[in-house]
């Protein structure tokens, strides 16, 4: 048995590049603490720093240390009154507020690292002092065989807020759709969970630009596709991308995510959907439901919920304009996605503690009786299933007659399609609901 690492060596799990990392960086800025971001190349470390700065309404200055010579950072020496001073470069901030991003810290030469570390840890560089409204963030690559890096001293690293980061498919998918990446790459990312394991996000962005530059004739040239894509991707991903070519095209003239936040009965989107139905363009409706269903069932839905880019009012306005079978497909996709459960204002504790006659019961009853809102019931049940599956909660749940009685009342009231998944979950974890007395 391997010996556990000493507590001093233990590091937290990597933070996904996305909303969670943005929150930590925002906190670091408020505390005016220097940050060390460690992660593989091309996963979006620099981009997320820029996003945080934009959200805070502050500036950002980027210096790639691996490309600098000493005067680029330290400045040129000048002699005044018999003393040596440094004419600092104008890239260093002189006022205002912002983030000074120092990239490739552990890949820079030693003669650049030393002044950079002084700036990071002491906020000073010779006579220069970083303005109070600024913090430093440095990015480094992991110390593995894949990178030629210089080891940073442990005592030095301890002066920074150290954050190990990793790519996150859900956050990247939401970003990729917002940036309009090629639909072939979006579709591939929605169906392959490990898409970022072998190929970093930046490379997929480059691949998207390459695909978008191809003419319709070139898209049919398999040899050209393999030769060009092979410059960025491993052979297996090249073939996976080419094999999905049938899904690359889109007949929709809008961003499907707008359906989740901007759809109202009198919106241009609603008029377009009405036109599809009136003109019998079932292929457009099928594509819409397929693509939107993939989004709602996937991890990026949780990101959109966290960023408030999914509203139930827009989603339900869309459902009202769709045929019943297509509406139910979208409701099922959203309702079974555990990352989307914050959309409903019924929490598991309400269902287990005092369900009968409660506001939660009234809401579920109203939702059950309204076909346009069946997904709300499904989301509440999905949240409850996730809650009861937590091992720490099970002993108390099994002992509580109140909770088990409320589960019994809830199951009686639910429709079969919503009750069965909950019954299966309860059976799997060994919780027996109490049957309501007649």
C-alpha cells in the first residue's frame, strides 16, 4: 500500500476553467493577492483572466515572459546625479485598476524570472511600485515531461494563491457556442466526453477556423480534410470529425441558445418558428429540437443556468409553439439534467419535511396539470433523486418516518413518467416510502 502524501504536499483538486475559476479570481482581485495559475497550455487560462477583468470593469495587460529580454521588463539603466536609475517600459501600469498577466513564468529565462517574481511577490521592481488597483496573475505549465520548465521554489510559491486548473467541457461548450465555433466541432464536443483530454481547447478553436475557411467543394475532398486537420488533431479525432460531416450544416438562421433566453410569443424568433410550421418545414423543426435537446441534456446547460442564459419563461414560450412530441423531447432533456435543477424553486428539503399542504405541493400540482410545465416537475424530482443518493444523508433519511411518509404522498401524486425514476432511485439506495393511509 502506498504511503499517503504528507499534508504539506497535498494539493486541492484542479479547478475547472469556467465560472468556478472566475469566482476565485474575482475574490483574489478584491483581496489584492497575486495568483499563480498552473495548467496545460491552450486551455484558456489567459482568456478567463481577460473575462474576469472585463466583468470587473478593469484593465488587463499581458506580458509573455518567454519572449522578453531584461530591458523589456526591468527597463534601461540611466544615470542621473551620479546614481543609476531605470527607465521603466511603458507596458507596466502607472495608475488605474487592472490585472497584470505574466504568461509562461516557468518557461522564461532565469534573468526574466527573477524580476518577474519580485514584481509578483513584492509588487515592486527597483523604483517601480505596482499601483494599488492592480494585481499580478502569472500562468505556468505543469512540471511534466511534456514541458521544458524551470522549477519554482516551494517557499516562493507559498507567497501566491496557487490554483491548479483543468479544461472543462461544459464551460468550454458554452463558450464555443457563444463564439460561433464550427457546428461540426460543437456536435463532436456534445457527444464525446473526453474531447479535451487529448486536444486542448485552443487547438479546437484553430481547427474551427480551418473548417470555416473551407469551400463547399473542399469540404467534399477527403484527402484535403485529412491532410489539413491532421496538422492539428490526432488521427482518431480527424476521423471522428470527418465521420460526423453530415451534421456540420445548419438550416437555422439563429443561435439556438437565444431560444432559451430571448424567446417570447411576439419575438422575431417566434415568427420564424411559426413560419416553419405554416410552411411545413419539418426538417427545420427537427433540427431545432435535435440541437436544442442535445444542449439541454448536456453539461453546458448547467453553465447556461449558472450564467442566467436559460429562463423558464422563454423555454416555456417556445414549448407552447411546438408540436406535442417535440415539446416532450425537450422537456425530457431538460428535466433529467441534474445541472439544471436550480431553475425550479422547489428544493428536496421541502418535499421531505412537510409536503402535504405546503407551497411545494401546490406548485407541483399546478405544474403537473399544465403540460407546458411538466419539465418543472421532472427537475424537482431530479433534484430529489440527487439529494437522496448522497451517502451522508441516507442514514437519517432511512430513520425518518416523516421523510418516508412525505415520499409516499409525493409518489402517489406524481405522474408515472416522473414517479418511476424516483422509485428506482429509492429502491437502489434502500429507502422505503411509507404508503399513505386511505
